[in-house]
C-alpha cells in the first residue's frame, strides 16, 4: 500500500520508520511519501493559512493550497483522500479494515482551525476523528491510522492471527495476558493457562474478554449480544451466560443446556 501524507511537519513521521510500521516500509514494499504544503503557498514566506472569515481565533488552511498539493500527489490504483477532524465520525475497527482494502491512502493533516470547508467538500473523500480529544493537528491521527491499517496487510505482523485476535476484531475487547514469572509479588497466573488444555484456555479467554467488554465498553457488549452472540456455539454462549449470571462463574456447562435465547 502507498501512504501519502500532506503536512506542515514532515519530521513528525520519522517515528513511522520504527517497529512494525518501519519494517513494513523497509522490507515489505509499502510506501510512505511526505508532502509539505509550503511549496504550494504562493508566497515567498511559505504561509499556507489565513484568518477565518467572520473573525475568531486560529488560522485556516487555504483551499487553493490543499488543492494544489493534492494535485501534485501521484495516484496509484484505488485511492482515497482522508482528512482528520474532531467533528468527524470515529476511526473504528470497521473503518480500519475497510481502509486496508485500498491501494493508496492520501492523508490530509491540517492544524489549528482546520481546512476551508470548500476544500473539504471538493477534495476530501472521508473524514475521521481519533478519540474525543482535540489535537493541535492531524499528524498524530495519521500515524495512528497508518499503524492500524498496516496491521491488516499480509505479512506485516509476525503472526498472521494477531490482528484477528486483537480487541474489536471479534466484537470484544481483548482478554488479559500473562507471562513469566509464574508468580509476581505474590500474584500467580490463572491455573487454566498452565494446564495445557487448549479448549479450556480458549473458553477462559473468551469469558474474560466478554466480562471485560461488559464492564468497560457496555456499548460494544450490547452490540455483541445483538449481532454475534446468537451465532456462537453453546459452549461459547455458556461463557456469556456466566458473565450475565455471576453465580454461575467458573461452573461447567450443564448437560442438556440449550443455550441462550438470543432471538
């Protein structure tokens, strides 16, 4: 995949050359191309923004600057222009998986008061926000998007199943993880993880993921019960029953249990 980033601060993206994303760009043929607005400013000082009409604080990226910068970006295959704005829909798991199907993502990073709305309407295909906080610019959201999308491209992760097992991919938050030492400051590892029974471990992890999602993200838990729970096996539904009925926590599924009435 090709990523093109339009920004006033290209140096922000040095961090993308580290870790998983760095390996994807160095070894797997994915590309990261940075484009500064300043050569398209139309003035000797490289100023690319102006005060907003109607008054008020901050500066707005001029529409002709964005248009000219975008025109200079080479296009490859199926491309999409993305802008980041706190007024946009969230960059969620479904959006990331969809973005990973494109050949090229052109990421527009604005700063301060954003971009002239006429340029947004004429040049931008989609807008996303990251979280509920207002940031100084789109560079950090762009880095988040690059990292999240690359994880869904073949060969980027060492274990091909890692992305599918992450939080949100299953509709649930991820389960707790444990590693050596077996005892840390008096706290041990759950016995089921030491026993080698892979099905018991899977069910334990599923139940813990369900419980964590119910407690931390009730919105996701409601959606999971509505959209995914009906299609689970009875063994997996028993995990949900235990989450919904704490008195059954840790008990084996009773013989003849007919599953949850989900529809």
